[in-house]
C-alpha cells in the first residue's frame, strides 16, 4: 500500500512540474553586413495573456551608432 502512495505522489509531482510554463529568456542576435540586430520581448519571460512589446536594437558596427526601440 505504501508503495502505491509513493508512486502516486511521484506521478502527481511530475504532472505538476510538466504543467508549469516553460520560460525562455533570450534575445536573438544576428549580424547583417555592418549591422547587428538584437530582437526579443521587452518583458521576459513572456507570459500568455499579459501585455508585452517588442525589443529591437540595431547597431552599426562601423560608426558604433546605436538605435534602440522598446
């Protein structure tokens, strides 16, 4: 009987963990010619149903001029 209880608790714990939202906190960065683009979410981690916006950074590698949009 105790073995069934331990298995039940382990299964419920695993099920609860698998239902948690996975969070990914990373911006993607790409080099295109003389520019470096960085894009991601302004508020991380992004959660479904909550307001958010785009984070965009563009940097000119020659002049080191930075353009940022939040």
